[in-house]
C-alpha cells in the first residue's frame, strides 16, 4: 500500500514531519518518503506513521464550504 495525500495535505504534513519522526524514533526523510508515496506502508513502523499522518491531515485540513 502506498499513501496518497493531496498537495494541500502534503504541505500541512511537511510542517509536522519532525514531530512525527521524533515520536516514532525515525528520520524525517523516512516520514517524508511515506508522505510523498515513495515508500510502501508494509512494516509496523510505517503503518503507525501513516496512521498518525492520516489523523493529522484529516484534523488540520480545512473543510470546503458548500
């Protein structure tokens, strides 16, 4: 599985990469590889990181006004 985030979500998550990396004791490069979709989500660590990324993206992305 590969993460698929919109450009707006990627911009938001870029600012959170250091705190998420620190939380999971990994590098910011690893977190950004998951955000950009260049790293598959096939390990327990990548699944935990993806879960946190998705949660943060859902929480911080503004809803569209319709």
